[in-house]
């Protein structure tokens, strides 16, 4: 249930659009551009609870905030990326701003709109959404024929911090990267960063030069892949004065192919790949550094996200002595810092809990279909994007290994194709429906933990929809499979149940 407070109900006539998009992050903005280009006669509106676009790049403001995947693939297929592969949040927001301006999307966004409930009526063939409007302190009602959920996958308001013993005793400052204070002064302070994921790997080198000392305390190691923050192929093509659109597409294909090979090796040659990754760390840290203890995970490469370290900055910070890494369990917090299980006291003026986020399914919105609440953990996804028993709704969840946007783009193209198909055939609603045979097949977790077991997924897997063992209910998380399958998916397959009939006329809000 949403934590938003309803102050006053606005009983005015609901605003209607053909499509409502929830979320103005990378997925929602991309989806809007596809709609404008492929379905120019459709009306749409984006409801965004923050006061600006950007999603995760708007939420996170901690030092050094940057992408952990390259912008040639994280960027949109329709908008060439011309900067460094790993980009700062500011550069990504500037890129998104250009997309919004170039495609006149801003007029279609309602900021400060927190969706509280979404209800589908089969009789009306209509979604009705109620949203808190931050500008007025009232609620507003919107209706749409199709709902496109692009709200992301974590709770923006609060990150995940475990409850450690003795936290109340600590006299210093505890912050989570997701809610970084604007006025936090860490200059010449001792800082302890708890965690070893991409966020910790970003924070430590970004803060190292200003702190008295910064320590990364990790329960277990993570694989890091150091390398130059440049793309040699892109640079070579630029020297040849190749059009930027061609460069973008060529480099995307090269990066995707390289990523495919790394993923293959993570399954088929895990020890060889492990040795290469550890050699990359050792090249910066030297032979005397205990690589086995601090940078050799127990899991195989790519069973959790493989974080790229641009220019090896995490390792150079450690090698310089400005930063250090401790691999140990937390026994307890105390007045001056943390006592580890091995008995080491780590004093700190500031403790940063870079311990991940809380999975948030479908924006904490209360969903119902014909008055019956929807429990998404009881649904099964149709190719990982439509949900069984839920009419006229698409859900965007990107790739876990490949850049998120690669899947968001594929889904955008699919939604436009689906809506065209429905219009061409006089169909008002589509509902993915499990056949009797499907209902008796094996239903599995939406992500196989043996394939990918990041902490936020294992903590929240019970909230996620399910998947089947075969198409169309299988969710592959494989870009190369989806690239061929999704554009050719049979829209007349028996798993998609359509409703025919004349749409009801609705009052349309100003565009």
C-alpha cells in the first residue's frame, strides 16, 4: 500500500488518455518516444511522482554517482551516445533532457503525481488511476485504455539497511546512498562504507581524496572488471568521421557481442574468467595484496552483477593508501564505529550503508481487476512483460546482465505493435491467460537464483510474478533470444484472450 497521504479528493471528471505511463525514468521516457513515432494518433500521459524526470538518476545524488554499464547500450537505440561509455548521473540526465526536448515529451508529463490505486473494469474496458497531486494536495483521477508500468523496481524513498546490533549506540552519522544529505561534510573525516557492490565501488574512489581515510567493509567480495573509460572502436570510427548514428549502432552491437561472450564464459569457463578478473585487480594492487581474501568471491562470475571499474579507480584508491578494504562480518556497532567478528575495531565519523535497496513491485500501487485485488506474486508473466489475468497492462523490467534499456526498447516496440494489432482488429482488451495445460506445468521463480542471485532479488523474490518453463510464459533474461522472439511473437496466440467491441467514449483532457 502506498504511504502517500490523501488530503482531499478531487471529484472532477477524470482525465482520459489512450495510454497512461507510470514513471518518467529511462523506460517511461523511451516508451513515450516510441508512442509518438509509431502511434502518433494515440493520446498518452506520463505520471511521475518525483518533481522531475530521470528515475534512479534523479533519486541518487551521492558522490561520484555514475552508470555501471556503458551508455552505448544503456542509451536509447534512437538517440546516439557521444560521451564516455561510463557516464555520470548529470550526463545521463542531460542526455534524457535532450530526448524529452527533441521529441516534445515534456507536455505529456505530470510531475508530483503519486499513483495510489489502479483498477480495471471489464465492463468499461478501462483503467482508472487515482493519484496524489503534490501541487494541489488533492487527488486526481485518470482513465486509460492501456496501462504501461515503467516505475522501476526499487523503493525510491528509502534504501535497504540491515538491522545490526548496537546501531543505536553509534555516536556518528549514518547515511544511505539513496538518501544522501546535501550538506554532508566528509572532508578530513574517517568514513566507513559498508557494502561491496557498484555503489560502494563508486563512493570509495569518489570520496577518497577528501576524506582522512575511507574503508570499504564487505561481508564477502565482489567481482570487478577494471578498464579504461573509453571505447576504442567508437574513437576509431569518430576519427574516420563516421556518422554518429552509425557509430552508436556499430558500437552497441560490438559491446553486446562481447557481453554475450563473457556471459557464455561465466557458465562454460568460469575458472578461466575468474582468473582474468582477478588478474585485472592484481595489476593495480600488486602481488603482495591479498586478492584471494578481498576480491575473490565464492560465486561464479556473473551470478551477481559484474561491476565495471573505470580506469581502475577503486583499486588505485586502495593502492594509494587513501582507501582500504576489510572483509569481515559485523559483530556490533558501538559508540565510535563497528566491531567486526574477528575483533577488529573500525572507527568512523561517518558510516555509509551501501547495502542495496528495497524491491518495490509496481510502485506500491493498489491494483484491482473488476473489484478483486491483484497479488502479482500469483501471476505468471507472458514473455516477462504482460501478466496473466491482468488486462491491457504491460510491465517493464530490464535485463540484469545486459543494459536495462535494451529490453525497455524491445518492450516499447512490442507495445506499439500490440496496440496497432488491437486497433486493426477492433479489439478493446487483451488478457494473457493460462490454459488448463499451462496451469499444470511447472511454475518457477521469475528469476532463477542459480542464474542470478543478487541480494535485492533474493530478499524480494516472493513479491515477484512467476514464470513458466516454456514460451510464452518463460522469462529468459537473454537479449539475443528476446531480440528475435519478441518482435515476431504471435499476437493471435491462444494465450492472449481478446475482447471485441466498440470502445466507450470518454472525455479527453487537453493535450
